[in-house]
């Protein structure tokens, strides 16, 4: 199943300071409840965990993030993330 989310969040920051923050994957993960970067493999690869609560169910995933491209001129960052739960019965990915 493919789910697409499109959301705009106004920020009380300049475009330059927001762009600087968004390039720091560890800081972005710290803004997401339940997410944590556990290892920086190199400049474009990270390992981490995320715990998601959906109603009465709680899911914990371990996964990897890869920064595919970073373009300062257009202020765009593309990454892919994938992970699986501890039992290996569920998996998720995002681009």
C-alpha cells in the first residue's frame, strides 16, 4: 500500500536558518516524537529507531536513512528511509 502525505508547516525562522536545520538529520530526528538516530555511518547514511503509537498499538522500527541528494541552490533534500520491526513481521519505507 502506498500512502502519500503532503503537509505545509509555517516556521518562525528565516529560510536560511530553516535550511541549515533541515540538513542536520540528527536534529530533524530529534523533532520527531519517538525517533532517534543511533549511528551516523558516513555523511549520507544513518541508522536509527522510531516508535510509533497508533491507537492502542505501539510499533517499534529499526532502520536506515540514506540522503540521496542535497541541492543548496534549490534548498531541496531527498532521502530514502526503510526499516523493520523487531520481530521482522512489519516493514516500512519512505522516499
